[in-house]
C-alpha cells in the first residue's frame, strides 16, 4: 500500500494525474471523432458516388487497420506532415508536436470512423417523413441536417456511442507507446523503478475498470434523460 | 513516395504476417472453447457460477488488451512459486503469453456473443424438441448449439476482425508480427507513410477475406424462410 502513497514516497499522485491524462485524451479524442463523424456521415449518405467513396474509404481503412499502426503513423509521420505543410508557407524550422496532440488526433480519427458508422445507422433509422417534411417546407440541406436530423439522431445514437466511448477509452492505453504519461505509461515507469510490475499493472487494470464503470453509469443517466417523452 | 522501399519491405512484412496469422488462429481456437464454456456457465441457474462467469467477461471487456498482455508477460513472472513450476516454460515465452492474453480476451467477448445468441433462441423450438421426447442433452447439442452458432455469426465475424487488429499488440512484448516489423522499418527508415500503406494494405486484405468468408457462411447457414 505504501507504493500508492501520495507525495515523494509513493506513486499515488503520479497515477492520479495519469488517470486525469487518460480522461483528457479520451474526451478530446471523442470530440475530434465527433468532428470527423459530422464531416463524413453526410458523405456516406450522399447521393454523389465520389463523396460516398471518400466516406467509405475513411471508415473501411480505419476500421480495418490496427489502432497501433495508425498511432505509429501519426507518431512517426505527424511532425513530418506538419513541417511539409509549413514549408509550403515558407517556414522551414523544425516543428515538434507534443504527444498529447498526436495521441488525441490518432485516437480521434479512429473513434471518428466508429462514430461515423453509428451516426449513419441512426440517421437511416429516422422516419423518412422527417426528410420529406423538411423538403416540403423548403429548408435547405444544411439546415435540415444540423437542425432537424441531428437532434433526433443523437437520441438514437447514444447506446452505440457509449460503445464507441468504451473503445476510445481503452484505445488510449496504446498511446503509451508514444511516451505520453497516461495510466499505462505511468504504470510502466512505476513498474520499472520498483520492480513490481504485477502490482502496478493490476492497479492499472483496476483504474480502467473504474473509468469504464463510472462512464457506464453516466451514460445510462444520459440515456434516460434523452428518452424522456418516448 | 519511395516505391523502392515499398517493394523491398513487402516480402519482410508478408513474412511477419505468418506470425500474425498464427497468433490469430491459435487465440481464436482456444477463445472459442473458453467462450462457449463461459456462455454455458452464464446460463447456469446457480448464482455463484453465474456471477463468476459474468465477472470474467466484465473484467476482460472492461480493461484494455494492452494491460492484460502486460500483466501476463511482465506481471506473472514476478511470482516466485510460478517460476519453479512447469508453467514457467510457457510463461517465459512472449509468444505464449500473447496467445494466453488474446485467448482470454476474445473468450470474454465470444462468451457474451454466444450468451445473447442462446438467449434469443425461440423457446418454442426447445419445447418442440421436448415434446418430441428428445433428451435435454441432444436438444442442447443438436438444436441449441447449431442455432446459436448461426445467430452469432455476424457478431462473431466482427470479433474475428477486432482480434486480428488486437494481435498487433504482440509487438509490444517483443514479438515481430506484422505491426512489429512495420514499426521496425518505420523507425529505421523514417518513411512512415510508405510502410503504413503496405502494412495497412495487408491488414485490409485480411479484413476483406474474413468479412467475405463470414458473409458466405451466413448465406450458407441462413434459415430458409
């Protein structure tokens, strides 16, 4: 137990901050994922073949390639890509992006592919009359999607989005390979310096279980809230 | 784009794919057995057996696969008693540790898939079997299991693809699987995009094959309505 003490003697405070880091990465990845999903869902549902192709390209590739490989791509290729873009604008200095941004971007793009599929499914299960009514009222496509379809869709999407959240939360453990100090990385450091890997990795497992349990409770509440009136 | 690198790294990555496939097939095989066992335990009326099976699936589905591999590979070696037993022969090899972790992980997901398949079987079918005087054992093996397998095929296909992606974590315990070799080539050549295209292409090809095999099986075993 003294291994978990707060302060200089134990690893309690370090693991506490690492847990906060895991939550921060998961939340920002989830929001980045929503951003991507909001772009690619209309693509996937579009009448145009070319937009369809782009949408399918994104979700198929990301869902068919291991998360770790995507993270390596971002970790090794991220700053190179940014420097390439910067060089077009005439900036040739070395740019280093920090592990938090790389990690959230990588996990965000992965979670975005899953969110896109969830949104697509939810939109397709919305009554066709809603689309027709919007059309009859002369509402343009953009307003129709963001003001009429999206709010209805969110209610239907919450149960599946909770799965995406669980996947995202667990995927953040993979960012430890880039050196970002979240639960897994901190446990690795602690295990290395105390030579007690069994204890620290089991403790990490407990922390993840706690996070998934708490988020389940919160999501259940949300579900009840958004199903009010149905 | 460095096409030379793509051509030279392709055979290396293809060689590493063999390890990925070995890990995948071994863990799916053992995982299916464990999954079936725990699905049956979940349906047991005894509350302790039931809770035990639920605890297993909750534990392995609620924690990242990476933690599970690290506990088995780095953690278990720390127990002194274990080192003197025959188990140590298995547990000191990263290959077997990875297979054990993947098996337990996919077993947990498989048990959930099979459980829900068993629970959605129309009770009328079982009653029909009973009224024909078929014994409970035969009802289970000849009626419930085939229907449950058919019901769970789409979800199990997803699980196979997830597991295939999961095998990439073997690279974190020094195994040189497809992702491990890809990472090695990336970190020596600093050409992440080229290697990603080749390695990602191989993974996508495997996903494509699995997807179509499952689709074929679904069609083959679909009920004639």
